[in-house]
C-alpha cells in the first residue's frame, strides 16, 4: 500500500513543492487571525462539513486561546510548528517575509498560506487588510468590513475593487448562505411563488440578553470604539434585503438600486434616567441591593443561570477567555471565583476614559454603562419603477417596492429573524425555522398555504457560517488549481462581488446619515457621488 505524503508538513524547495503539487488537487491553506467566536465558527466548519480547506495557522495575542484553537483545528495532539502559531498578525507577516526570502534562495521552507480569515475586532480590519494587501492573499473578512465609510472605501481600493479583482474576497454576510434563506430566495426569484415582489418587512430580534452582553457592557457598546449598532449587528440584514430585492447578477440582470433611504431609532432603555430607584448609587451588580430583582443582573445571568449550570462557552468564555483551562487545572469552584472577580471589577469617576474604553465591564450596571449605540432602529428602503428589458427579455421585480427593516433588542428570540414578503400573487411569512407561502388564488383557504421546512444545518446563523466558509473555500480551491479565474470563482461560489459587499455597507452609512440628519437620502445621487470619490483615489 502506498503511503500518502503530507507535503504541507515538510520543508521543501519551491521547485520540489511545485512539482509535487502539480500531481494532486490542492486544498487551500488559510491563516485565521483571531481565535474568538467568529474565527472558531469558520474553522470548525472545515472539519464538521468536510470542506476543501486546511486551517494552517492561527494568530492571536491570547496564548490560551491560540493554543486551544490550534489543538482543535491545526496540530491536534502534536507540537505546533514554527509556521502554525503566532502571537500577532504582525509576527506572521515578519515570518512570511522571511519565509519568502529564504525560499527565493532555493532553500527548503514550509508551505505558505493561500488566504486569510480575518476575525479580529472590527476597528482593526483596515490596518490588517492594508498590511496584507501586498501579499495578494485571498480574503474572508468578518463583517463589518470596517467601522467607517472612509475605511471601507480605502479597503475597497486596496483590494482592487475599482478595477478587476486579483483575489477572492468574501465577507461575513452569512444570511446569504443558510439553507433557509437560499430556499426563500429560490421561492421568490426562481419559482416566482408569489409573483412580482412588492414589499419586505424584515426583523432582527437581537435578544434582550445578547444586546446587554455585547452592546451595553461589551465590545460594541460605543460608536467611538466600535461603530453604530446597525453596522456591527445588522449590516448582513441590510445585505440580505438587497440580495432579495436588488442584486440579481446571478440571473444576468443589472442591479435594481434603491431610490430613497431613511432611518429612525433610539437608545430607548439603557440610559441613567431608566435606572430603578432601588438600585441607588450602585454601579456594579455585585454591590447592588436591587440585583436579585433585576432582569439584567450579571450575577444571575453569567454565574447562576450559565456557569453554575455547566455552561462555559459563549458568553462565559468571552468574560473569561481561558475559563476552560482554569477549571481544568484548578476546579469548578476556582473558576467561579475567577468569573466573580472579573464581573465584580468596576470603574468610577477617577478612572481615565482610555482605561474604561480599553476593556469590557460585564458586571457593570446597564444603566450606568458608557454605552451609546441604539437598541431600537428602523430602516426604510424605497425603489422606483425601473421596468426594462435586456436583449428583448422583460425583467421582473423592477417595479416600485419597499423594504422595512427593524433591529430591536428587547425580544425573547435571539437573532432568530422573521419577516413577511408581499407579492402580486401572494404573501410569504418566514422565521428561522419555516417558510409559509400563501397565494391569493387560495381565497378563504388558509389551510392551503404551503409550508416549507428547510433542513437544519449545524453551526451558527442557521448554517450560514458553514455555507459562507464552504463557498469561500471552493472559490479559492478553484483558483489555486487553475480551474477558474478569480471573477468566475467569485461568481460561482461566493455569489457576491466585492462591490456588492461594499454597497451593502454603504447603505448602512447612508441610513445613519439619514437618521442623524433627520432626512431622506436620495440613494442614487449619494452612491454616484461616492463612486466618483472612489475613482479619484
């Protein structure tokens, strides 16, 4: 029996590697930057779903996180090699430059990577992507691509968006890739289940606990250190709406762009004015007399309802990243003590702003936090009539239509999206589990509605995480094996151009401009002006 040779585990010269790789279909190798929840979501999909990819290396500043990640997805029970683990993306860049220089001399080196999966904090994306741009690596960047319109513009230009792409690019618009949403789009645009589309009402119920964890106490609580909650939490919902109503390049049709964008919203609950009198002057749950009667008690949520019941994954592992290692070495009680100590940490009037903004305060009173992002927001998109034909073929769904998106924090459901779509011949209602199609020709026969239950998929976002990683992996695989051009692979497997990803983000920024200016934005003028600025960069 012939032994299979793992050439990725060997140091080889460039000519040796080329000769050996030509004889096999090669899987793309990826560096994951950021070993948190999102990096783990994409890496776990590779093994769980048998994707054509290799998680080749991890870069993360927290040792316990990168070691845990590496053991699960890279070196398993072995010892990590020099090309597999890095304490920062900067360290990887230094290693990669040295590796390429050594390889150019004809010496033996480990294989490089074909792409990066960028899952660091949102505000770091621009610097990292621009630093990696000269390497020409394929990119999967977690959403949002960046936290400001200017940074998104700069990234778009640095990746060659204004010209022809020379690398595969994907971003975390995972709602496009779940089995549920792919079936929904098929029913709408291929099967024409309810005729021509007229309007969409789409809601993201963020979830009361999830919002308090991430957007009141956590990383995304302030625009100055993150971005508006509409961008951080819901840019993929805006992309989802545009995917249904605007982007139809996969049908060979030009995009039907919105005409008007407007938005309203508020920080409705998490303000000092709402603080219960019984809480007094307390600023932390562990020193508050109202704590046992408070829905938002960090002690109840993180310790009593989660940790004490054996839950050490999200969100407990966000509060204490190495909680698994701590409990494994020192026991459950010690882990509880560490969790309690971190949740009890607090700040006061003498604490510098830089210190406050540099970390998360998961035990902080929700009415005494420094949060300022909205907890309730509505975005309205309007399309004008743009009926046209291409090559003599009439194009449907280009009539006047409207989409209303609602992001709301105060819900039982957590990120289980729901909505209604009206058409000329019927209505679709959907949630995260099933799709109900009712046609008007079934007058007074509600029982005649068709119910579709898409297959349940493993992983986050209803299988969208795995679906996105699958598309990105297959696109890069096709390119590195010379089977498709970048443009062809992007269209076939990613199903989203860099321009579309950028435009979805731009709609969010236009919505925020409308909200802050208490106005309605003329989208097509706004977008035309932005395109002119891009061309001048």
